């Protein structure tokens, strides 16, 4: 009888531990901004080591918050088209391109428009 109770307890504790690990993995953010302001995505060698952090859904969001990329990270792709918060797509020829600070980046105007954006009125 004691053996059965001990086995049940052992199995229960093991399942509880596996559930906790699975929950931790499921809730790991895409990007962690460390206390020193470095944005680590899951490809960063420091991602798993970063325990005190602010969570972000993307590297872009982390960088916009004032974070910086790790020193060994690849240079970010240049922004060619910006879709403003008001939904207007600005390429480098637009007078508002440099002024637009809050935006979603796109590689082409076509991609921006397909996402629901509109071209600026000239």
C-alpha cells in the first residue's frame, strides 16, 4: 500500500514539474529586453540567460522602446516603406518619410498597401 501511494505521489510530482516547464516555454516572449537595455530574441546566445527582463512581441517593438540590439547581432534591414499609425504608406520619396516615427516597416509600397495601408495624397 505504501509503495502504491509513493508511486502515485512520484508520478504526480513529475507531471506537475513537466506542466510547469511546458507553461514556462509557452509563455517565453519573442524578445526579452534585459535590465541593461539589450534586446535578445530567441536566436541570441543570452536569451536563455536573461532572467530579469521586459517582454516584447518583436525585436522592432523592443528597439522602439529604447532598447538596443546585442553587439554581435546582424545589422537590421533598412526600412524602405513606413506605414504610419494612421495607415498611410510612406516610401523614401514621401515628404513625411523622415517625420514618421510610429510605423510598421515594409520592404515595398505594394506590401504596405496590401496590408491595408493607403498611398499619401500628393
